[in-house]
């Protein structure tokens, strides 16, 4: 897993559900402990969020020994009416693009 982000106070644009989903997209076999640390949530909160995502049809999992491997249902539309027609895949693509750009910026600064 990557570096754990710094703590944040105040409101944010993404929900904890979106954050958990993004972490799982980056590592489908991530442990709940690691997801919780990355998202700055308790393990119990992550368990509830994963249960919500599974109940909503956004996520499923398979058990392999002591490890869960998650499968994101990328064609599932987002829940809010304002995002009608926008799928999980679209959201994750935007977040992945942002992460890619963010990791490239330090490299570009060093090469200048």
C-alpha cells in the first residue's frame, strides 16, 4: 500500500464510501486494517462501508483462505440523482487520473 495521507479536518468532497472504493480499486485484496489506515477510519467503519457497498451492488468479494478479494461492479451507476448515468468506473477513472497526475508532478519537478 502507498503512503498514508495526513489527517484532515473540516469537510471534504469525497465520501468515506468513495474513499474506501478507491482504495479497493487500487488493491482488490487490501486488508480492512490497511483500508482503514489509508482512509483514516476505524476498521469497524470500513466493515460497515464495505457491507453498504455490497448491499448496493457496487462490490462483491470472494474468500481465499483468510483473505478477501474484492470485485468492483464498475458498470453500476452512482446513487445520487445528480449523477444519473455516471458509473462507478467513471468515478474511479477520474480518481485514478488524479493519482497518476499527482505522482508525476514530483518527477517532473526533479527533471526541470
